[in-house]
C-alpha cells in the first residue's frame, strides 16, 4: 500500500472519484445535447432562408422594378 493510499480511506476516494466522473459525464451529455439542438436550429434557419431567397429570385423582374 502506498503512503498516499494510507492517508485516505479507499472507499471515500473511490466514491469521490465516481462522483466527479458522473458529474463530468452529465455535463458532457448536456453539452452534446445543447450542441445538437443548436446545429438543428441552424439547419432549420438556413432552410427557411434558402426558401425565401429562392422565392425572391423567382419573382418576375417587373414586380421589383415598379414598372406599370
């Protein structure tokens, strides 16, 4: 048994390490979920923007020029 292992009770060290690992995993999973949602929101906005741009470009030129 090492000198450091004698200073701390193994079960309390193990519980602390497991708690830190669980907190890190939860934070990582939450970050990944947020990142996925942000990516999907970005894709949806780009799709809407693309549709609006196509609709604008497909209008007859006479409507935009104000010619009557």
